């Protein structure tokens, strides 16, 4: 033929025939028309072809496919609690392993119960608990044991010797895991493994001028020769009076009492002072003055304070050593006087400081309560507490013999306070800061709390109180020791009175148990039970 056909895409002319009548199978051409990575199926058609869809994990038109990064969406389906690493691959993705303390395929992770087997590796007495984010548990040793809790040696018993048999004689016992099981922290003045060795404060020879040192507890006392005085025997003896300061010491008149005799017509005064928050204890190792009725000739007179206007503790003469004295203040005033005839060997006074003691626990059915130093003025800076507790079924009545305190309107300086019970928040029966003769006070129950406070300025004579007891209402409290009985409110079956505290004390043998059966109950109805109640 004299012509040639130019075939359209997808067709070709067979050999010997110029016409484009044969379909081209594009799917079998050397160059594949569809994606080969990944492989996408090719479908031939008459004069054309088409590619199948990209497989899962890929995106495109089949001719070309691109990888889908599944990790960009919702972490690829891998666990997010806890977070597991998502690793993208060609056409797919892979979830990493679950973190320590979890188990699963990475898509789902559940917390591993490490404690379910062998107590998680903890000591058999320890408490095992899971530790999120860790393959190891938290092991906690029980009370009385110490350690990290892991393994057979993870818990070591703490010694309880401090509770059962405290070896620290003068100190605080602390339990340890050491071989001994304890450690003693000694109080001041003590040393040694068990705080049973008194530190010898005399070892440094603190007493001067021939003074003799006597060791004490966390301190010492110097006994001076007749020519010296002061806490360290450092002050020359002032033969007739003087100002003496220190926690302990002595003075004599004359310098060698018993060997020398004091002069006639002598008038000497000494003032002894210690720390403001301490009081003085006085003893008389030697005492020999002229004897006389009422000590009108030669005498030693002592006042509870630093001047002669303070309350007189005593006036002494003769050969009988006076009993030891205790000041209520931090100072004492001594006055020695001799007349024109008859003299004697003189005296020695020794003083030492002590912590003041005031207040106490009173359980008798009657008694007295005085301010410190009474009938002299009370000292500054004191807080005294008395707890008065009498038998159940009794009421306490306080009567005022003397009441003379610093007078001011709001009772913030010096005051006396009496409460209806032993707790600091019990009702106040009376609070006083004046000079008066108040009427008697009566409690509503068998206990009372008395508090006296003085500040550091302005003093007065103080107070003298007597207290007595009387029965409360019928049925109001009592002590019960029988194996069975009946408790009733006062005046049952009639109404109980206002303002009563009834204490019923049931005391049975130590192995007995007490059962209470309420058969009648009719009290003021209110929330909180703060008005009328049985407890």
C-alpha cells in the first residue's frame, strides 16, 4: 500500500496490515504503567488500561502511591496512656514495647501487678505497691522496722528497748539499727553510754582562794573559807554586810564563827540576789547568838525581798540552827544586830538557787491556796496552776480570806482565775485583778482549775483562799464498784437542775468489761451536744 497509519495511543498495526486494529497491552510493557512499589494491579482495556487502588497504608491514584504516616494521627493507634512510641514504616507502622511496669502489645498496655508474685521482690513483712513508670514496686517496711524494703534483708527490726527497758538513766533514748539498738542523748551534766556518769564540774577547779568544790548535777557549789565569798569564792568576805550575787555562796559573821565572837553594838545588812527567775534556799551550818525571849537583844532577821520593808520570814537567836528557808523572790535581806552586852560565836549562812515551785494538785476534801510569798507580796513573773479534784458527787466551794492584786480594768497584768473544771476552756467562775472581798464561788462538779499570773511590774499582797466540799444533788455522780448498778441523773425522775457536772466513776476488776444499757434518755435536744449532754 502507498499509505501508513499513525496509531492512536493504545493501538498498533499488525505486521502486514497498515491498519491500527490491534490493542496494545500496556500492562505487559517493560515499563509498567502502574505503581510497582507498592505493586498496584494493572487492568488492560481495548485501546487503554487502568490501575487498581493503592493498598492500605498508601495513598495516591494507583499510577503513583505515597506512604501514609499513620503515627501522625492518634499516635497511629499505639497506646497513649502510657505513651508508647509509634514507628512509621513503608505502607504500615509499628508500636514500640510497653514501658516498664506495663505489659501488652504496644497498642494496649495494662499496668503490671508486680506485687502478685513473690510480694514483688519485697521483704516478706513489707507492703508492696505498684510504682507507675517503673518495673520495680515500692516496698514499705512495717512500723518497728527500717530499710528500703527490697529483698530478704530489706527490713531490719528497730529495737524497742527504749520502750520496754529504757537503758538511758539520765537522757533520752532513740531507737537505732545499730548492734545495740539504741542511742542515748544525755541530759546536761551527764555522760556515758547510758548517761549514768555525772560529769564532774569540779575537775576544772572552779573554786578560788582555797574554796572546796562540791560537784552537783550540771553544776557545782563552792564552800568558801571564812575570808572569801561569791559563787567561785572570788570576793573577799565583807565582814559586816554587803551585796552578794550568784547562784550559790555563803557569808559569815564574824569571819570565823565559833572561833571568834561578834562585837557588841553591831548592825550589819546583807542582800543576796540570784537570777530573776530563781528563788533561794537558805541553810545555817553554824548558828550561835545570845538567847532572849522574842529575840529582842541579839538577832538575825530575814526578809523575803531585797529591802527591810519586804515580808519578814523570821527573826532568830539562840543556839538552835534555824530550819532551812525558801524565798519566794529572787533576793533576801538579812539584818544582824547585837546589843551592848553578851556576845557569842556568830553564824554562817549558805544559799543556793532553785527553780520556783508554785501550784500543785489538791485532792483533799478541804484545804488552802495561797499566792507565792503570802502573806508577803507575791513575786513578779510567775504562773501558778492548782488542779483541785475531789471525790465524784461533791461540789467545791472557794472562800476568799484575802484578795489584794494589782488593780486594773482588763485583768491583763496580775490576775487570779478560777475555772469550773480542769480544762483551759472550761467556764470561768471568777477572774480578779483588784483588792476586794468577793462572795464564795461554787463549782458545778468535782473539779476546778486555779491560775495565778503576775507580770514583771507592780506587786501586792496576793491572796489566801480556803476551799471546802459539799454533796451535790441526789444522784449526781459517785464511785461505783459493784458488778451491776443503776446510774441516774440528779433528781430523777424529776427534771435535773441547771449548771451541774455529775461524774460517775465505775471501777471494776481489771479483766472485767462494762456494759451500759440506757433505759431512759430525755435531755435538751440540740446539735453538737454542747449544752446538756451525757458522755
